[in-house]
C-alpha cells in the first residue's frame, strides 16, 4: 500500500468505528440481496442477534488500526483463514465481499465523508488483506488435497450416544471407507445440513471430541433451546438431536481450526464450561494415548449432574492418571455426590486457578462467552502471559 493510502485508512478508523455496526448491517443486506446463494455460509442465528455484524465491524477496525504493522495480526489472520477454510471460501468470493463492503461504507457515511480518495484507500487495504488470506487459505486447501479430501464429503452417522441431558455424540464414518486423515486435538469439523425445514443449506462447526481414529470422527453437540419466530438460534442442533438418525448421511469438511495443542513440554491447564468440554476432551484423550507424563490440571464448570457430560469417562481417567488433577464445579448440587460427581459449588474462582495451576503452564479454555471472559480476566489478574493463553470461541470471533 502507498503511504498516503495507509494514512487515509488510519485517519478514517474513528469515523468507521462510530458507524461500524451500521456499515456491516448494510453490508450483509447488500451481500445477500446480490448473492442469496452465499447465505449458507453464514449462521443466520448470529445474523439475527447482531453478533455477526459486530464481529465483522471489530475485525475491520482491528485490521485498519494495524494496517502499518500487520505482523501483530498473525494469530487473527490464522483464525479467520481457518474459519474460511472450514466454510470452503474460495478466492472468487473476495471480490464480491469487497465490492459490497465498499458500497456499504459509502452509503452509510455519504459521499462527502466517503470520498473517492477514501474509498480508493480502503479498496487498496481490502485488496491487501484479501491477498494475505487467500495465500494462507491456499496452503490449507493444498494440505487437504494431499490427504485426498476436496471440499465436503459424505459421512454416515454410525452411532449416537447421549453424554448428558443436553449433549449427544455423533460418531461419523466416511461412506467411501477410506482411512481418515489425522487432525490436531482441539480442531473442529464443519458439517453441512440440508432439510426441507430449512430455507437453505446450513453450515455449522463442531469440535472433535475424541482423539484421532482412522475409522471415525466424533463430534458432541449441545441441543440448544428450540428456535422460535424471533430467532433461528438452535435450528441445526435441534435438527441433529431430533431428526438425524443412525444411518443418515451428513456432508463433512476436512478438520480445521487454529485451536489445538501446541508442541511444548510445559504443564497443561484445561478449563472448560458446559459444551466447551469437547475440544479439551480431544486434547486429553490424545495425551492419554501417547502416554504424556507432564502435570495436567482440568477445571470444569457445569450446571449440575444431569448436564455434566463425559462424567464417567473423566472420573476413570482421573483415577488412572497420577499426573491429572481434575476439579469440577456445579452451580446446582441436588442429587450429586461431593467428591464423586463434583468438587466445589459455584463457579471457578481466581483462588482456585491460583492454588491449582502452575504459573508456567500453557492454558487452554473454552465455553460460553460470559465464562470465557471471566476466565480470561482471572488469568490476566494472575499475571499469566498472553502467549500462554489459548482459547476457542464458539460463534463469531469476539474480543474477550
């Protein structure tokens, strides 16, 4: 980018910020009017709640504010590229997005503010970002092709297993019978769902909840409250729980995601809330398989015994692994046995983290957004370095 274009973009960040959500709302309106076939790429529940618009606005502003020091955005670029890869985003989609984004900026801000010079600078900035993402995504697609997997392929639902009152595991086997490629523990699958009940095809990402097997992949899905007329949230999870039967076929994308165990010998701390247990369980099962001997601490929070997924499996591992320390917190302890089902009443506290977790550990955490924010803030209060914190957000990437 030219220095003048960089200066214009940075100067207009406050103006864009003031109208960020209005711009992204207009962007999605224009995008879907022009390209209704792209609706399947986006979670319409997040559209209805405004999360998608807010997340896009934050991403645009974060990129623009750092346009002169893009090396600081490496991890963010990796996360966005991984999500695009899971959705099978292709290079030809980028001009469509760019055209509608620039048009939205001009329509919301007006031509007096969004002058030709401003639009030209933002066009240059967007083009630069698109080139970066396309390059990173190209490597992901080439890696998948090397594994003999292109786009989505057919899987059979081999088994459904209830893990709690809310969470069901789906064991997925490939229809072609070929051995499955390995994945990094913590990564996710993108699942394509088609039904006469949906106005269009839906795509969702679900964490792999077991260690690698060449014969099957396992995802464990929480059944959200049923959707209603005001929000489609929970549409796909309810369909998977209620309508999808053993023997049915789902289209599945090759595993992806930038949340996975890093290569290190440091102690590990796993912190999960609710269904956030799934990627961390994949990590733990992987560590058990390879006989990892380093100290592992797992703190898990859930509402009660009925919502406590994988309870028996984790109790068994806790009994058999001298290097594992497991602590479970219940909000509601009715019909639960202290010491067997749970260890503490209430939420995970800063004191627990301080007492149980080595300061030198690598921290992996996942769960609902309020849970994630609380854990992040507690770890920062304990002066845990940002480089030691690794997390997965279910839904649009929002700042903690």
